[in-house]
C-alpha cells in the first residue's frame, strides 16, 4: 500500500538512520552495541525499519524509530520503539505454553505406539492453537481516536496473518498515540538481503504491506488511506460514514474530521466531491486551496472518470444501456429525491450488467457496473429504483428500496483524473467489498 502519511521530513531522517546502522555495524548503537547487523544479510534475514516524525503537545519535534518483528531475538532495544506486547506479558505467555508444547513434542517422539504418538501430536496441535489465540489477545492496538482495537476485531475468526501487529509502522503509530503525539511524517526502508517474493532491496523505501499492515492501519487510523502526496489524498470511505460533517454534534464524525485529526493543517473544506453516507468507495480530498480549486474545475468540466459497483434486487434483464432522468429534492421528505420532468435536473448514467448472483439467503441479485456522467444527489440509487430507470432498487437501500440489510450495496470502485498540480493522469481502483 502507499504510505498513509507524508514521507518528508521522515525520509531524510531515515537516510541518516541507514548511515548510522552501516557506520556502527550494530542495531543497538545507542546501547551496548552487541547486536551486529550481519544477520540481516543472511538469506531471508532482511527486515523493515521505520522513522516517524511527530510533535508533542508543546509543538516540539519528536523522532521515533522502529524495526519490524524482533531483532535477533530481542523484542525491545534501547533507543527503539517498544514492541506492542510488553516483555512481562510475553514472558508470562511463554511460561504458560512454551514448555508444555515442547514436552508434548518430546513425548510424541518417544511414544511406544502409533496411536499414542498421534494422540500426543493432536494434543500438541490443540495446545499450539490455543497458544496462538492467547498470544494474539496480547495485542491491544491504540487508535487515532484514543480507543483500542484487538487483532480479532481487525481479522475476525482468527485469520490474522503471522506477524500481524509487529510491523514497524504499527509500532511507531502505537507509540505516538499512547504518548499523545501528533504524527507528521513516516518513512520505511528495507535493510538486508534482498527478498525474492516481495522484491524488496537493501536500503529501498517501501510503503506498509497490504496483507498485514493495511487492515490494521485502516482500523487504527479509522480511515483507509489509499494514496496521499503533498496536494491530494484518496480515501476508500467506509459505508455509514459521512464524507463531510453535517449540522449538529451527532453528525460531526466524517472523513474530513477524521483526516483533520491526523493532519491538523488540512483546509476546513477539503473534500473535492462527496459520497452518500451509505455509499462506500473512493473519495478525493485536497490538502490546499489551489489543489481543491483545480480538482473542482475537473469535476465541472467532466474530466473525472468514475465507476461504481452495485448489487440490485432480483434479476435485471438489460445487459447495458443509458439512463437519463430528471429529479429533484423532495423538500417535505429530505433527503429523498423525486422524479420531476419540469423542475428536476437531468442525470445520466451508463450501466453494464456483470452477472446474476444467488446470495447466502437464497435471494437473487444482479451485480451491476455504473458509469455516471453527471453527479446528482442519489443519482445511482434513483436510476436503479425508479420505474423509468432499471426498476430494481439497490440492495439495502433504505430510501428507495426495502432496506433490511447490513449496508447499502453500492461502492465507488474506480476513479481517474489529472493530478491537479502535475497534470499526470492518475487511476485508482478498489476490490469489491461485497
């Protein structure tokens, strides 16, 4: 994944850290200097290192550094951010499980019958499974909002990949949030023997990994930041979250307000466009007024290309086509939009049927791709549900359908545009969330 925070000035400090590691030849150069870097250059020995620049509550700059996983058998080293699991808890965990698991293995090797051996190995496997579950429970990860999340919450059903929570990016943000520091910049680099599977090279800079870090960062930052640079941010918005704050304290929570907690210098109005609260997907936000103005111009000039994926109730027979309908706000039933040939504004949508699917509850739905040419409020929802459109509401639509599901099954899947400052054509795409 792309780095969720600006890389500068952390990038410059990370380059300095590289030089310190190479100069002293040890990782604990601020301690006893007994852990050489040689082990990182053995096959498979390389690891990620990270630097976070933060501000304390007085505005002073704080530099943090971390390594992923353990370092040559050490969870913690002087001068480095601590592991998420404190050593006392880790040692208690080992005392409960390590010796019994080893003992069962030894007994299995010495078993006199095959049945006894299999029974002991099964017991060891069950104990190992319990041990892994207990170990994961030790990870309580601090979030931007001051809460804590567990690995089980992030990866339900015990599906957390091995090493989840041990990456340097997670360690750095954990330390910052616990100590009430404001993260400013983060950069990560690989140190050691190049990897074959991921293609990481010695001293190369990389973003957090998709498999382990992305889901955790989504939870602890409370946002899925797909891309950011000095001018724009792309967020994969969750369903049920406002794009911008509404009126009243109950509607304050939004993508904008959450982002501003992470990046306080963002403009008060930074969202370039909006998605309905019930709709998930890609949303563009600007970091400065000039980028905001230029992106607004692209939307006005219809230079931004977007596509959505949706599940429509029952079977839609049309394979592809265009919908063009006039509709307006129903002032007596806000935010409902109604068909109005005289006062309505015309909205145009191209659509393409992907396939008909049977859901787990036995009902049939049609997976549809939408390509809106205009950006009217609730356009895709109205075009799907209205009898002059497709006549099939989007699954979970509480305004134009029957609701009754865990979410609105509408997702802003892709977006493409010219970068507001460089002019580069940029394309972003997400996986279907349903």
